[in-house]
C-alpha cells in the first residue's frame, strides 16, 4: 500500500521522509515538483500523479504537501483519507500542523508515523490509542524526561487497541465530569446577481468535548431530528438506534471529537442571513472601475451578524483600489489580487458600505466578468436550520455531569455572483 | 525542540562531549558525509556534530545520552541524510531496557538493515527472544521489526516467527503476523505456498482486529485463491461493521470481487426483486434449489453482503463510503442503487482531494444513470474558488445530467461559467455546451446561436474553443447554417489560435458549395500567408485548396497549384507528404491512373458528425474507486472485476460445516451483536473488558459456532492444554447433539419474529425470555459454557502476561446464559432493521406445536364475542404470477386473492387461479399434483381436461396457510410436465374482515395488551392524512373491516385470521404530522408483519 511519505513545504523544501518498505529515492519527488510547477496554484496540483514506476498521491494542507508513494493498485481515497488523518494527528499533538512544529518534533512525528502504518497498512489511527502509545509533548513532560531520562513512549498495549471500543481508553478519571456539545452549521450558498438563491444548503457538525469518568453511555436526542437529511457518525454512534429511534446513542471517546456531521439540502429550510447590494463596473476607457458594496441583514432570526468579512478575488488587471468604508477596514493585496473588507459586527440601523474606484492596468482590455464576492459571517447562539438538542442522558455511571450545548452558524462557501 | 536543547545543556554539564555551541566553527572540520547536511536549518544544529560524537554518546553508559543520540539520528534519517555508518554503534542498543530508545533503534534498523545485512544479523537473536516475551506489545513489535528487516538470509526465521505468531493468543500479535506475511512475500515470493497456509489459518480468525489485515495479505499474496474465502464469507460479512475502518475498505473491495464470481447478475430484465430474499434466507438447501427455477432470486449471501455494508455508508471515513458505493454500483440491483447517492454527495463537502476522486466516480456513474444524481444537480454547481480540475469535473457531471427538462437551467448556469476568469475553465464550458447541443436536439439551435455570440468575445481562447465546437455542431446539419459559416469566414482574420483557424478552413472546404463566393477568397488570402502558418493550419489549407480545385477549378486552379508548390518544399514532412498525395489525386496525369477519377468522391465524401462524448464514457470498465479508474489506465496490481457468471457456482461452499439451518441463524445474530456489544460491555465488570472480541463472538453466536471456534483454537492452543481438551469435548458433544441443535435452531428462528415485538414491551418480555432460556439455553449450555470458559482462558492468559491486570474467576455458568438471551433478543430487533422490502415470514418457521402451545399458555385467551364476519371492503385487482410462460413451457398461471370466505373449508384462504395456454397446441389434463411439498392443506381445483391454444380458464382453489405467511408449494401438472410453483401470501390476505361496535373494539383491544400489542409511530405523508386515504391504504394492505369511529383522527379496523379465527385489531391515530399505528392480536408474528406493511403503506405516497 503506502510505500513512503514525503513532506514538502509550499516553498518546495522537502523536509521529512519516511519509508515503510524499502527506501525510495527522494528523486521521485521530481515528478511532483514538475506537476507543482505546472499547476501554478498549489490547489491545482492533481491529487494523483503517475510516474513510470510509481504513483504519487498527495494532499495539500496547512501549506504542506503530504506526498505518498504507491506502487500498486489501491483505492486512492484510502491514501488520501489516511494522509488527512496524519495531518489531523499532528494538529492534535502539536496544536498546529506546520512545517515548524513538525521539524521541532521530528522524533515524535517519526514515532507516530511508525505506529500509524505497518508495511504501508494503517495500524493505529485512533487518537486515543496513539496518545497511549506515544504521549503528546508538553513543556513539563519534556523537562521531566530530560532530567529523569524517562520517555514519551508507553510501555503497554493500549487497552483500546484490543477492546471493541477502540476509541476510548479505560480507566478515565475526572474530578469534574463535563460534556459539552457545539452545534456548528455552515451555510453553503450561491446567490446570483439579483440576490436570488441559486443554491443553498446547510452543512452541520456536532463537535463534542466529553470529559467523563469511567465508561459512560450517552444518549443525545433532538427536538426535531427529522430535519437531518443525511448524517454520518463517529464510529462510536450506534447506527441502528438512530435508524429506529432517531436518537444518538454512544460511548464517547475521551476528549474532543466530532460526533456527527449532517446535511440539510432542502432549499426552503435554508435561511439566508445576509443580503448584498453590489455594483462593480469597469469602464471601457480610462483604465478604471467603480465598486460599491452594501451589506444588510436578511433572515437573522433576531440575532446579530458577527465577524462579517467580504472577500473579492479581483481580475488580474486591477492594480489598486481607492475605497472608503463606512464601517470596518479594507485591504487590497495587489499581488494576490484579493480585496478583503473586514466589517465586524453588523449594525442593522446603519448598513456598512464600501465605495470607491479601482484603477486598472492601462492598455489592458477591461475584464469580461465581474468578480464574485465571498461572504464570511458568524451568528452566535443560533443553528440556522432550527435544529435543537433536546436532552443528553448519561447511563452506566452514577455521577451527574455538567452538560452544555452551544449553537453557532457560519457562512461556509457563501458566494455572491456579480 | 525544548527537549532537545534542554538535553544539550545536560550533556554539556557532564562534559562527556564537546558542546555544539559554535556550530559554524565545527562545520569546517566535518567530513564530507555529514557536511551534506550543512544546509540544514538551525533546528538541526545538532546535526553538525560529527558522527563520532553520536557514536561516543551511543557507547556511553548513560541512557539519556544514548536516547539523545538516537533522537538526533532519527532526525538525520527524517531529513534523508545518510547515517548508515553508525550501524554497529546503534545495533548494540537493540536490547536496551528503555522502550523509547529501543523503538528508535528499531526505526534505525528497519531503515538500514538492507544495506548492512551482516551486522543486522547481530540483532536477530534479540528479536527471537522478544518474540517469547509475555508482553503482547513487545511480541508484536519484535515481529514487526523482524519482518521489516529485508535480509534474505533470515527468511526461514521469519517464516517460523510468522507461523508462531499466527497462533498467538493475542489478536494484536496475530494482526502483526498478517502484516508480516506481506512483508515476507515481497522479500521472498518463493514462500508463497507456506504463506497461503498461514493466510488460510488467519482467515478463520474471528477477531475483528485481524480480519482487515489478513484480507490485505490475501489480496497481496494470493488474490486468485477465491476458494479460501468461501467458508469465511459469511463471517466476514458479519464482522464487517466492527472491523476498523481501513480493514473495512480492503474487505469490501475483496468481497466485491468475490461476489462477482459467485452470484448471478441481479440486473436481468425480468428480475423479481428481492421480496423473496428474506424468506430464502431461511430456506434449507433443497428449497433453495427449487427457487432457482424461478426467474431471479438473489442469493441470500448476496443479500447479506448488501445489507451488512449499507450502514457503512454513514461512516466518517470517506474511503469506506466510497468502497460501499462501488460495491453497490457493481453488485446491487439497479433499483437499490439510489441509496448511495446522498452519501456520495455528502463527500463533496470534504477535502479538495476527496472531492476530486469522488467527482470522478460520480462522473462515470452519471453517464450510465442520470437519474441517480439529477435531484442533486445543484450540488455540482461550480464556485469560482474551486480548483480547476474540480471545476472541469463538475462541468462534466452537469453535462452528463443534462436532459430536456433541466437543460435550460444548466445552460443558464453555463453562461455564468463562460465568463469565468479562469480561461481554461471557460473553454471547457464551451465544450460542455457543445456536448449538450448534440445530445439534446431541442436546444441545438439555441446553443449554436449562443456560441456564435461568443465568437465576438474578447478572449481568444474562448473564441477559438467556440469555433472548434461550432465546427463539430455544424457538421450535423450544414445546409441550414451557411450564414454561420460566412460569419466565421469574416472573423477569420482576427482569429490567431491555430486550432480555430484550421477548423474554419476545414469548414470552408467541406461546405464550399454553400459558400461559393467566399471560399475562393479565403484561399487567396491563405496563399499569401501560407508560409507563416502553423502546421495544422497548413494541412487544412492544402485540404481546402484540393476541395476547391475539384468543385470550382476555374477560379482556383492557379491558386491551388501555387499552394501545392509551397507545400512541396515545406519543412514539415507531413505537409510535404500530404501535398504530394493531393497532387497525385486531383491533378490528372499519366501516372496517376484510376484513382484521380474518384478524387471527388474521396475528398468530398459525406463525413459522419463527430460524437461529442464524455471522457468518462466506458471508464467503468475499471472497478470504481480504484486507482486505475482515477488514472483511466490499468495500474499495476489491478485485479479485474470478473463478469457475472451465467450460472451461479455451488452455493453450499459457503456453508460452514456442522450445521444445516445454522448458517442463516448465525448470520442473523451476528450483525446485531456488532452494535449491541457496547451494551454488554458496559454491563460487565471492568475486569472483563480484556476479553476482547474473542469472547464476544463465542458468546453471542449460537452453539455450533463455538465448535468452529474450538477447531481453530485447537490448532493454536498447543500450550494451553486445558482449553484444547475442553474444546475437543465441546466438539464431540456438539456432534452428538447435532440433530437436537438443528431442531433447536429452527425453533430459535421461529422465536425471533415473535419476541422481536415483545421486546418493545419490556415488562412482558421477561417471561418469554425465561422460557426461551429454559428451552434453548439448557440444550446448548454444555457447549456454550465450554466455549465461554475457553475464551475466559484466553483473556486470562493475555492479561496474566500483562501482569498489571489481575483476573478474577467469574461464575461461568450463569453469565453466558443470560448473555445469550440478551443477544438473541437483540438480534431479533435487527430483523426488521434490515429488511427494506415488506418481509415475509421465514419459510421453515411453522410454529411447531409445542411452541405454539407454549405461547398460548402465556396469552390471555380471547373470548370469542359477537364478531360478525363482513364482506371485504376492498378487493385488490392485482394478480400475482404463479408460473411464467417461459418456465411453464407455454402454460402461464396467475393467482389473485379474492378476499372471500373460502367455500372449501373454513380455515382456507380463497384463491383465484387464471391459467392460460400460450402455446400453439392444446394442453391437456392440467391439475395440481397430489403431493404437496410443504404440508399445507390445499383444496385443488378439478383437473382441466383440455386447454385450447391461446385460451385461458379461471378456477378457484383454497389453501390453508395455517395463519402463517409461509409459502404454499405444490406441483402444477400437465399431461407431460410438472412445474413446481409456490404461493406467497401477504399477511393481510390471511385475514377476514369483521364488523363490531366501537365499544366492543376498545373492549377487545383492552384484552389484547402487552406483548399482544405492537405499535409504531410514523410520519405520515401529507397526502395520506385524509380519512379516506387512510382507510383505503389500510384495507388495500389487509383484508380488514372498517369500524365506524366516534373520534376524529382515530381509525379502527378489525379482522380475524382465517385459520384460527384470532382477532386482529388495527388502529391508526393521527397526530399531525405523526401517526401511531397499533395492532392488537394474539398472533404476534402476524401482528408485527402487518404493522410493518401498514407502516410502509402509510408512509409511501401515491395511490
């Protein structure tokens, strides 16, 4: 299966290699560099690259390319999913997955990779198990280790590895038992020039932070489970109970995890919280253009819109922007051609407006198409779909945990065509 | 890093090595081998140290120093630097007590052993010792490293170690052994035969931990040995839900391949869909064979696979979802395919790379089955922020999905894309428009006009692409579009993209008769610029010249000759060749001979329009989800998916010995376990946890499985004498008890459907459980307890080695029995979880007399009050096929339930049979044979003496189904032939309607509570809310009488079973938008089946 993995920074620096079978020369990556060059943007690098004797399957994450070398037929998603899992593990261990942190923790990274794959086949990818095998670094521990010479490596086989509940370690103890759930919904939408919805759907996830002692068995129920169109669960969730009773019954992993994700595609259910009035035009003569954007609230269910950001990918010919914003700040990066207008909180009484002129490269023809606007926003304490958690019950343990549910709605891929 | 720098401080203090403070200064004195690392970042400043330092550190006595040295060496390896010269120093530490140090040494060893084979041998004895370590983690890691050292000399040692580890008590070690198999195979393929033996053994393993890894080994070592899978097929299907996600992917892909070799295609036109599969599941072998004479019935094992993979569509792992999707694509009947759509669309929210692969697969699927993805069309709309390859794939899919109904929406969407700043994407959109235009003739003109407008676009690539696409479109209907050709000729001067120029020239030449004035003029211009054109354009100029010469030689003769002369001396040999060829063809001279006579016919032959087709056409020759599919070419190691066999190979190969009816029973109980095991776990004391999946398996499965297990264990437990003797005992026992058990198994099955309903009412369920315990539990307890105790032993020895965990002996006898009951109960629940189609009762489950009486003992006997039989409210007109004319050699038979009381006997269901003769000879003496294969009481119709060709006759007959939905099998005979046929009654047909007052109804209902009541809440579709539609739906499902109701929103129906006359009361209470269906009857089996059917009827929309 997976032969080797190379980590390559965005700048093209190959800074880590790991082989699970016989060593493959790093020159294999030349094929990758070739493709990287051809693609211009890192996003455009094809995920699967064919070389005469090998196949390179790569992902791009956090400005790092994870390039894996494959020799024989394998489901490509298998490899892609695994590489993402590796990146997530790094993030989990080191707080962030970046070139610096990986270089700083190269030994732990190596130990992790060693445990995650055996002969190219995934061995332990469950974060709970890995953390028992290799303890994540903390400042305190590294100090202690230095002095006492003890190690980060666990000495026994994690119990989870053998049990039927591999995601939970045994013997968890907390003085404060708590279980928090975040219902996070993202609105994916495409609005056309006139403001009508071309396409809208809601993607939701329920993130959980469960710190409960022992082996609790939880049941989470919703007020309106029928809203959920399509769901996928963490392996801990009993699918059968969901099918029959529409409740989520599970023995949780310890700590943070994503309990489920869901999808609401019925368009009439998707409230569009914001409207945009825009007028972007480029003049035929004089190498200039005009821009005028106003943002206002639409269906906000009485909540305020926060963290409102409008991003515009300008055509290549736009050299600079001379604008004035009634609220927030704007910034135009002439290299990447991205205009970012950070509005912040939306005040419904006084709608924010961004207005001014754009100067174009002289002599170049005016752009065919107006750039589309990407909107970012956040609404606290609201699940835009109306999904509500009804209750959480704990079985199997005697204590009474603290419980809490938080709702947040965000704009996902929210695009306004102009 | 903090750790490292802190460390360097510590050794500075010890003064054993010089500090690395001034790295640059040292750098100058470093030998070449390391100075290659000179460019390393400051993080690796430690690398600047000489290897000598590292060597010294490794040889010191301080563990912390050694560890530090190893960490730095690993840093070197990670950077891809050569650290091989340290091999001797490192290998000495292989036996270190410090686990982290040891692990790092392992990392080093695996990396360099291949280069330093002799030295690597020094470490082998350490591993051999570690293989015997009591700690399973150490055993496993020793095997991992030993097998990763690619030194051919140790192949025999590896082989031995693998064989031993394959019988290890720890499933984790066995998993490692499965991985080691592949490693050894790649090191020495000659070991194949021995390795296959190990694989065979491990395939029998029932641990979910091992399953994925061993299947992986199977796929790599001996994918063609399908025969090894047979016996494990059902086990793998059932374990699947519990296997870790990576293993699931591998197993699903393997099973897809397997299924394609073992089952017949479910895609046949006349497929009778899987209504019968549930029933077939319980069939004994003989009955199954009878089934084969029918058009198509899915093999129960085939169904098992589909059913057990379905929940995995909800997995968070995209690879698993994709694997299940491809399994459904390749294996499921077409009408079931739609369930994968949503899941695939969900994956589109995932990472860019995932999107890419999923979109590719959707593109392939959408070509063949538009309908699957059409409702999700908008999910494929392109965002300006998508990566280019994602955009083009989405475009591809949108094109595939286009049809008459949605084309306008799609074209509007395309208009937005054409204006995209991403010009490559805009060009792709134009091609897509072209595709839509050819595929959907209604919009051809609209598209063409749109494309012509694009010709005045500012961007050259857009214009060029439009020209190319227009050229293709025009070829389909050139005569109507001469103005477009003229328009393009005008644009010609402004277009510089060679491909577009060439396209216009070709158009001119091809249709020069439509534009007689313009074409010569274009040629004149081209003659001027010929030398500056691209090769592709030059070729077309030559073509144009030749065609004009033939049609209009008067105007163009000279021009043509001039161009041909230019071409003759062109630098490109293609053009020189073409010129020479054309000259010979069109200019008549002595040498050219006969060919030039046909020049016109050759050059001006009508050419078929090009078919604009998707790049994903035919891509499904590769299994979906594979690398080969992504690349559209065969990757090495790709295993071809075979075609369905015309005749299914012997199904019995999958039967696991020692049982008959056992297999289905077991496969039923297993998937339930999978989810329910969490419960049982949490209920047990902590100490029991390490039991792991082993004991789970044995305790949950029925007794004959424990025999299987004991066999596999026998091989493994040489050391563990007590256990092996036990297992022998149990197997011998079970042999002697074989008969009993089959009997018992049958009973178990019968119980299932009943107690499933009871489960909902927990209070009453207790009674039944205790009964079933005494009945089945006692019989199996002997073997049961032995298997249980054995697995206990397993865990004991595991945990015993794990020193920390102490094991406490547990009361062995009592536990398993309780557990057994629990499991059983749970599995009952699953029956209806799994069945999408209305399920019919198991064939073999005639309530055996004593069970029936047992059941009745528990029930409150109904008082037969004034129940008046009434006439049916609704008689369905639909008739069912009894005998198809193909199978009946021209005799076809259909039956229909008349819903009338049967005149032949009170306990019979009345049927109407229509027999038709479709041959051209008369059929004689049509009758039902005397011997009935299933023992129902059948009232036969009088033999029909003679049935004329093309004539049909209707007769009536009666069948006593004994209040069960078991099929009635009998032989329909003519003078020459005998056809076995079967009638499958729907549960609703086993009833007769009665009327009673509302008060009586509630009174009777009050008596039939507890487990006699089954209820369900459903969401009713809006169109079903009216009283009429509820009534209509219920009576169409079941032959029930409508009870006038005083309350709004509550509908009541009553009936009695035909055979025993038991009351069946149905009430539907509407609470918008939900509806609660309650069924009260002492025939709990029928009650639950009826409930399900009513449920489906009310949730389905439509008449």
